[in-house]
C-alpha cells in the first residue's frame, strides 16, 4: 500500500498529527482522484485544531483535514464525463446528495445530507484526495495556484456581497478577516458606493484600505455610529455585511443600517447575540438573511468572471506560503492576526 504525508485529526481533543496515511485507491464511478498543488488554511481548520463545539459535533476522527485547494486531476472514475486527467481544478467543498428537498429545489449548498470535504470526507492537507466529479471546478491554466486555492472562501465573499444590490450602495463590512477583505474587493469591483469597514487588527486595517475600503474604523478607538451617521448624511448604510461573528459588531451594524436596508450575515457567533428586534430590525424594515457556503454553482461562475476579467486582485491576501509540515506555525500566525491566508504546499519544501 502506498502512503502519503497528511495533517490528520487523529483523536478527539486539541491538536493534529502529521503522519503517513494510505493514498486513496478506490474511486467511485463519478469520482476523481486529484493531486494537491496548494491548500489554504481556513477558520474551520482552526476550529478543528482547537476542537471547539462545532468540531465535536461534525468530525469523527481519524480524518485528513483541509478543504481549500488547487489540484491536478490524476485519475477519473468510469462515468466521469466533464473532467479529464491533467485538468487543473479547485473544488466546491459542500458535497450535496442531489436527491433531498433542498437539492431538488435549487439549494444544493444547504443540502439536508450535506458532507463537507475535510470535515466528513478526507481532505486536502496531503498529496492525494478523492472528490465527486460534480464538486470539481475547472480553473483557467494561468490562474496562480495560491489564488486557485482560496476560491472557496472567495465564494463566501462573492455570495454575501452579491446576494442583493451593490451598485452605488453605501456598505458597512464588519470584520476584515480573509473573507471580509475579499468582500471589500468584490464590492469595489461591483460598483459599491462608500465602503466602510470596521476592524481592530492593525495589519488587517491596512489591508482593508489596500483592498479598496474608503473608510476603515477601529471600534476600540473611534465612535463607529457617529462616523457612519456623518458619512451617510444621517441615513445609514444601504447594505450591511457581518463578517466578524462578534456580538458588538452585529449591534453596531444593525444600528448603522438605513431603513429598508439589506443585512447579510456570514460570521458565526460563539454565543447567541442579544438583538433589539423591535428598534433595530422590525421598525427599520430591514431585510436580513443568513449566508452559508456558495450557490452551486452560480457563485463559482461569478468568481470566474471576477478573476478572469481581473476585476479583483487577491495577491495581498495570501500573506504566508509554507510546506505542509509547518501547518501549526500557520495556525499560530492566523491566531495572532499576523497572517490573513496561509497557503501550504504538500509537494514542496519552501
Ligand atoms: Zn474554508
Ligand atoms: Zn441533498
């Protein structure tokens, strides 16, 4: 049996193990085997590393983790028709059943039997993994591998920003983590009005400006509400994108909204936020909706268009590149807020 090095969640509890695991040998008729060129660390991987409540509920060790990647197709199942050996692919990470109510009504991203690559199936922090043909996304040959590897979180940003009108709309984005930063670039590319961002970390505040934010406000040092009031002529913002998962940010965001505004919630909250439903939502007539995953596959075509036409440049978001064995260093840098996206190269020593 041939083996490969992989980052494995071996048992319940904090931490991961770098170890040899078997290279997958059996391919389903509609599956493909891919060789990973680059894989990026996601917030989800940090949750799995830390073994938080979400991880406890969703992961059954042992599991090879990692889900954001760029890869080359090395083998295809008997009935695979849209992908061939040698193709350069990334992947939608939500594996849909195709037969449940949600799948059959155009909502595969919230399939009732959903599995996630690197969570319920073995993932990409290794050399080879198997994915369904349907989940493979064909990349243009000239797309740099580190950018191809971060298209999945880019999809979260694209879906969030474009789930309502953007053009000439004043926006507030709370949180300039990787997805917040990508959302700034997408909003700018799609003709947003003022782009206002709240963030506390110095490095991310600077990057937010570089990605196209017009105003970056530090809620620990400045009065966000009065600044937004001034910037929007007392009306508030048209669009609010919550990307921090922080209760205080959500409160600020709701109070910053213009009446009839659109709120899209992407950040995940550790505890249930206390919200003034009457004053901050109902009497303001806000539209609020939750965002999870990416629309399959409308969001991916939007990603393709934005990248292909060079409407967004994500080069600065990839702050660190390292070999697979440095995974824990990457996690530490992300936790300290020094890194935005850390990309691992299973094949190379860097
Ligand atoms: Zn991810
Ligand atoms: Zn389904």
